[in-house]
């Protein structure tokens, strides 16, 4: 988990990994590459690389669990979806 440990080096975000098994973390670690001095992670749904920030790693850990533990169909998972609140759009 050397890359994930570097990305989660700040103590205030390290707890985000506590919900996941070592097997899940190792599997998602395999999706991380270093390019131009920055870490990128391959999205399991969109099949493209995104900047590997802690939020994205946790998102990919949940996606991994949905796909591999719960056998959830890939085509039923949205990574980002617009949610409407009243008359405004929100992320």
C-alpha cells in the first residue's frame, strides 16, 4: 500500500481507510499509477484515470466492494450524479 499511504499521509484523512479490508485496499492500490509526479487511479466504472485524491480512492474502494463482494452490476453504478434541491442544481 505504498502509494495509498503517501496519498493518505495526513492523519485527518487516514480514518477513511478503516472501513475496508487489506484485500480491498491492495486491489485498489493496483489501480494507482504515478504520472508526472502525481498519483492517478483508474476508475472501475468509467475506465479512465482520475487524480488519486483521498475522496476518489475511498470512492473506488466502495465501487470495488459493490462489484466484488455484492456482485452489483457495473452498468447500475453512477460515479457522479446531479442531485436537484429546489430550483438549484447541486453536486
